[in-house]
């Protein structure tokens, strides 16, 4: 029977790394609804672990946001994680990922996009 395809599920796994940062691993489509879950879970982890550095591993995810949604990310992020340093790792950097990094930098959010996890951790740990 033909029916509408189910939306790609979005999953979040969070743990604290011995190096002193929170690792957030996602799987599935990152859209506006997924961002709300991601920010809430990250804020909860920040409080639980008393940590201000985040390694967001999105290599199992795909970013799919409208331009206006990307513009809103820094303001939404600051409501949850003000003053935090965040390394975002994707399997590849496309236009959305690059644009997200530019918007974050222009709005004062310390977030950087990588494809190399080692470089991301190195940047994250710079004091």
C-alpha cells in the first residue's frame, strides 16, 4: 500500500568525555524540530556535567534548515547555552553548514564547523 514516508527519526546520545567536554552524537535529519530537542538535551547535559565545552558529532545526521532557521540558531542557542564553546562535526560541509558557521560567528556564538574530529577536539580544547 502506498502511504506517506515516515519522517527520518532523530536520535541524540550524550556522554561526558574524560577530556572534559560533553559529546553529543546525533543521527537523523536536523531540522527545526530536531534543533529544539538538541538544544534542550544539550542544556540539560551542561547542567548535569557542569561543562561549557561541547563536541557535537553530526556525522550521522544531515542538516536541513531554511535560511531563516539558520539565522535564528545563534539566538536560540544563546537561550540554552550562553557562553559555551561548541565544535560541530559533519561528514561533509555543504552550503548550510558553512552558512551556519558564518551566522554563529557574526552573532557572537563560539561555534565552529569541522569534518575532522581530531581538529575539532583540538580547537575545542584551546583555552
